[in-house]
C-alpha cells in the first residue's frame, strides 16, 4: 500500500501524522527520507504529539539518538544519522536494542544505514513541491 499526501501548511501536519499512525498500526520503525530542511523533524514532532510524548522533541543531530517518554510511560526513540560517516558508529550506540525493541523508532537520514534497517519499516519520503512551504509526503511499507 502506497499513500501520498500533499501538505500545504503546518496546520495540516497534525492530520497527516494521525493518518500515518492509523495506516501502519503494527509498525514501529519509520524511516524519514528528504533533503536537509524538508521537514523530517517537524513531522516527527507532530507524530510524537499524536503519541502523547511529554518531552520536548528535538533533532538528535549531535547525540544521534533521543529518547522520549509518552504520557503512558512508553519510550519513543528518535535517531538522526546525518553525521554518521561509518556504519560502525551506529553499532557503538547499540542500535539493535532500539530498533528491535517493539517501541516506536523514528529515523532521519536512514539512507546512511540502509543495510541495518529491519524488514518491514515504513518509508516516509518528504519532498518539496516547488510551492512555498508545500510538501509531498509519500508512505509505504518497505
């Protein structure tokens, strides 16, 4: 199943985040593809709001991983592999423990660690459409 959404404003992201979770209720690993500034972190923030994360959601560009907690006490993991130069760096943070935990994992710049992604992750592609602030968001089970 492949779905495509057009987002013309930040206000529409709440609905898209909710639909994303509803379309893939059993999936826990989501890989976010898009250019720098495409809106990956912004969409992840909206998804975390839907999951009732109580922590501030920020990009883990320097720490590689942030852990958030939901209102119900469940962990949510947010990865940013932009600064990864070697796959070994991901091994050093114990990625398997997180990706195979059964908890939500949101990954920015997954193309840097494609060979480490589990089967059946959700591909989330974000592309600018050419109109100011407008994005196309494509979703499918990879």
